[in-house]
C-alpha cells in the first residue's frame, strides 16, 4: 500500500482557512432562465468575491445540481458547526443578503449569524428523506469504528 492509498491515522485537515462555505446552485434547474426560472447572478457574485477577496473567509462555490430542484434557486451555507439550506431564491436582494453577510464575516473575522431576511427561504433539506427518521441526529455515514476495517473505502 503506497502513501496515497493508505488510510490516514488522524482526521484530515486542510490548510485552507475559510470559516464558511457558500454554495450557489447553478444546475439543471437553478438559474435556468431559459426555462423560466430565476437567474443566479453568478458573474456579479464572482466579481465581488474576487475583488474583495471574500474567499479567504467565506469560500464561494458555484455548484451543479444540489438536489432539491423543485425549489430553485438553491443555496447552502456550511460552517464548522452547521449547514443551512435555502430555496426559492428569486431576486437580487436575496443574493445581496448573502454578499452582505460574507462581507460582514470578513470584516469581523468570524462567522456571523445568517441574514434574518432569508429566514423564510430556509429549507429543511432532509425532512422527507427516506433514510432519515426521528433519529435525525444519528449519522448516516459510517464512522471508522463502524466499518470494522480501517482499509474499507468506498468504490471509486
Ligand atoms: S439544479 Fe439546483 S437543486 Fe437541482
């Protein structure tokens, strides 16, 4: 077993220091104005992130389909503690709220509470999942101790 395929002895860490990650979906439905769905102002957002170097603290990701296509446009905010999903984002004001939040996080060097103006657009992403029931706090992903072998890896 070479070094690249060996299982690490400790949890992996990254040198990337951003404290949050903001994903805007631009998939098969989100942002598809040609299908009559609201736009995602990707170029404007990317330009702001680049000009203001927001990525240092809030990593911006424009993603492919995130799953809940019935609620376009979708966004996700991930921090070290939480993950928040949003749906039905349909105006520049919604994206401006995320931009203002990211700017404030950078300014204060900490992850701030998410914009209250977007609370109505929060999405309980896994509320109807077939694999999650009342024990929603139980991890679905097996831990190393569950697997029985430290060499087990998902198929690639
Ligand atoms: S295209 Fe955005 S959730 Fe599927």
